[in-house]
């Protein structure tokens, strides 16, 4: 009986520690952000027309399928974008700008001004296999970094929310990716 209880406990806890595979990319089941342990909320594939662009993974302290709850929480969160194809800086920035404009309403202008502060962290070209990270830490703000490149930071939760709404907003960049990041 104790063995059965132990196996059930492992089965319940196991998904938080297990990795996922999405479009051939191994997505870690957990991440660490400034010493805080985050769990994988979900991951999905960003497609544009019929091209696989990147695998996006969302890490949070507490899983939720509710985008409003994730956005309203003043808690650490991390998005990792695993690039599957080559993209130039302007394509990435255009997608961020459009996503912010479609999902941030009256706050869009302020968020776009803050986006300009992190543009320099995005290299001229992103290559397949590179990982882009967007991390929010309460009190510290948002940092955007590219594997093998530089990082830039912006203060305030408002910018973190505007960027996350690109994927989780009412008009996300990709509805299937949103569903995946929400664990559906």
C-alpha cells in the first residue's frame, strides 16, 4: 500500500520535473531565475505560414492555464524561445511591435519606447539553435538576452506584461503557441 502511495506521489510530481519535446526541441521541465526555481507552464511551436519559426516555453512559479492570472501575478517568469530558423533583427522586432500594438491598448506607446531600450541586445541575425530569453524579476524588471550575445534590461512590470501579451494576449502572435504556453 505504501508503495502504491509513493508511486502515485511520483506520478503527480513527475510532470513538473520532466522535459517536453516540441518540434524536436527538448524543453526543460524547470528553470532557475536568480536563485528562484520556476516550473514549465507550457511550451508550443510558433509557425508563420508553414514555416516552423521557434519553440516558446513559459516558466512560472505556479502553473496556470489563465493568461490573466499569469499576467497579474507580480512573480518571476521566464520565456525561452528556441530558434528553429534564421531570422533577422527587424523581423523579430516587427513581431514584438505588432504584438504589443495589438495587445497592450493604451499602454502600447510606452511599451514600444521601452522595447527600443532592448533592441541592441538582438543580433543582426538569429540562427537556428540559438535561445532568446525574456525574464521578469519583481523589483528588477525585464531582461532580454540572446545565447552567445548580449543582454539588456528594462525597469518595470508594465514592459514585462506587454512582452508576455505578445504570446498570451487576446490577439497572440500564434494561437497554437499561446495554447501550448498555457499547458493546453
